[in-house]
């Protein structure tokens, strides 16, 4: 509903838009919510505006239209909404290595200081060190899959975690797992090297 209303923060809106491109059932639900919003707008009482308002709005639109970029080629992993942010296909990403079998690519989304929006790649069979969260985290699987001890998530699935959750995601053994994650605040790693990992991952 927040996505349909346009009230989500940009990282969450991006994750939902990417999920909708992979989930026909959710696309149908989003279309229903759009229709409800349209019906509500139709029911509003019109408000008089100044005669020059239309000309002013049209002039602003001409100013705000960005130059047309060439269409990006399709990618087997990154759906179109996400590819527009990444700026390249999955094979062109400059991954930053975080540990054995784990790497990330942070998306440059401005004005979201409290949130980290990133692609995470986990090698087949590898696990992310056990950790908790300062805030909420959403993880959308783009390729492969992972398990968190309770559920298995595959392409198009979204896993949610809040500050009460501590988990250790493990990539499926058959292929690398690539995810889009939106994390509020810091990750809190446990175990003997937990404080050190938390410091460097802040």
C-alpha cells in the first residue's frame, strides 16, 4: 500500500519495484491498489487554480525531463528497475570482497544515510556470519537461494528481519546467491570476532 501511495523511502520502493517485476501475483495486487487510489482521486472535489497554472506546469516539465538514455540490454539476474540503479549488467559489477565467498556492491542512493542498499553475493554453500540488526532489513533474492534455519528463499522471494532477529543465512549449495538488501542501521555480528566485524561493517 505504501508503494502504491508513493510514500515509501527510495530504497524500499526500489526493492518493491524489483520484487513486482518477478512476482505476477503481487503485480496484480499492486494494480488493484493503484485502481483504489485512482478511484479516491476521482472522488475528490475539484479546486480552482489560476489560469496560468497549466502553462507554468508545462514549462517546468520541459525543464525536468532528463536526456533520453539508450535502453539497457536485458540481464538474466537484474530486473529493469534495479538495473537502472546499478547502471550495468551483473557481469559488469565491481564487487567489494567482504570475506571468504561474500562480496557486496553498494547502490548510490542519495539522502538515505540511515539505510544501506546493496547487492550481496554469497558463494554457493557459504554462510554469512551470525548477526542481528539495529533496525529492519529486507532481502530480495535475485539468483540462487539461501536458508536461514527456518525457511528457504529463492528468486523473487523476500525475507524480512527486525531487531529481534539473529540469523546466519547460508547460500544454497547448487549456485551462488545474489540478493538485494535494504538495511536500517548497523548489522551486529556475534561470535568471537563479532565486535570487530561490526566495527568494519558499520
